[in-house]
C-alpha cells in the first residue's frame, strides 16, 4: 500500500501498524497520518487497502483545472525528526450522516435520531451538491427520502449515483431509504433498492431505535465477508 502526500507529493508506505488500524475501522471511519517530510495531514480509510491506490481518497490524480489553494502551514518539526508513520494518528471519531430530505417535521426527526446515535448531520440544497460532496467525503450514513427528487427513486439522480458507486467505497456507507412505499426492516425490499435499510414514514418517530437495531445486524451479517475481502485485497 503506497500513499502520496497531497501537499508535497512524497510517496509513503504506511507501517504494518497503520494498515492494521485501517482494517479495524468501522463503516464511515477514517484516520490521518502526518507526512514526515512536510508535516501535512494525509487522510486514510479502509477502502484504500482493497485497491492499488497511489494517492489518498478524495484526490484525483488525473489532470484537472488549476485551482487556487491556500498555502499549508509551516512544517511540523517534530514530524520531520522521525521516519515512523505510526507517530500521530488522529481518528475522526464523529461519523457524519448525509440527509437528503425536504425541510419538514420528518427531517427534524431524522436529524434528532442521528444526533442521538452520535452522528453529525449534514444537509445539502440539491442532489448535485450531495454527489459533489461524496466525491471527497465518505459519510458513515446516507439518508434519502424517496420523494426528495421528482420522479422518485427510479428517475432520481442521487439514488442512481449510490447504486453505481464503486463497492470499495459503497460498503463503508450505511444507506437508509425512507418513504411511504417501504416496509420498515424489510431486508428484501432494501436489497432490491441497493440499500441497507428501508423505513416507512409512519415509523419516523422510532428512527433512532430502528437504526440502532439495524446497524449491528448489518455488521453481524456482513462483517466476516468484509474481513475476507480485506484479506484478499
């Protein structure tokens, strides 16, 4: 596994300890290491173990339009004095939940439920904004209401974006669909929609309990499969 510092472009090989930390991360979690050359922060997540990745998640190595970037702060001298990448590892222990629902009482219920579960809710103004954010950020959970876009799920841009997402990234996202057509906890319906959980509008007041119950069930069912995939990678 080779990563590239986004600041100075130095190529680094993380230690075995860092790779073991990545394998132990839960869905949506990531960690950061400091570049020993410039002190810059390098984001890492478990998906980077499953592919030959030469640059950190979120940085496109293909040619792109020139952007004005704020210069980085002065190098961390402590980091320059060590070649050990396992030095400072900063865990992002506050998972984020992207919520695509109209501003309504149900969205407020969803917000309260995810906050109670320890998530930081994030809102967007459009499906396009949501898709742009997901190019650079791995959200631990994504909540989409089936009526968020005109035409419903089948014609909605964001749902099709989720269905087409590379599985290395998709498996890190707990995808929840909400709508009047769903039967809460109906796994077969969730599978047909490429989601992890479906919830009927009538059960929105119980969303905290529903998600709290569903996530451990998902991890118990697919945890061993994910370990096998990581081992093969």
